[in-house]
């Protein structure tokens, strides 16, 4: 069984009924626990339309939210500092999402794999059709 932490783009595509994303979420749920970072929850709620409230909150409440505690915040901050020294900018939200995936011991499922260059993080790229790829695509 493998746990997965879902990035914001995955949830938005699922909520907006993009082809392949309901099936993707079902497959991932069959494999293990589904998590989201607390910042992902914030991003999804911030962007929802009023008519989407019920479905959005139902989906979010069905997922485990990894808390943004001191340990996770520290790891995200250290991640930003370490990559900045290498000339790579990782945004605060992306660092929190990455640190949350590491904290929950979950593979990160994202539509933006280039945002997560962290080698100790397992990143799965979901393409436009909801198919998973185990590495960042070239280009």
C-alpha cells in the first residue's frame, strides 16, 4: 500500500470533472491513504466558486490534511534555503507541500513536477488525461 499527497492541481481537475481525474483519484485511493497539505486545502478553498462549496468541502473532508506544524514549517524553510543556495527558487507554498509529503511519508502527485526538484521526495506527474508518470517529463 502506498500513500499519496495530492497537489492543488489534482484536486481542481477532479472537482472540475477533467477527463481521467476521477479515475486517477479512485486508483490512488485503492492503493492507500490520500493526503493533502494544509496549504493545498487553503488554495482550493480560496479558489472555489460559491456553487462549488458543498462538493469542494466534501472532497477536502474525505482526505487527510497534513498539519502545518513547527516541524513541517522548519523543514519547508530549510528546503527553501538549501535550494536557494543552489540558485533554485522553491515557493513557500510548494515547500510546504513538499515538506508535508515527506512528513506524511507519501508520494506527491502533481501536475507541476518541475516545482518539486527535491530528490528525497517521490514525485508522480499527472498529465492532462490523468495518467501518472514516475518522473519529471523532459523539456
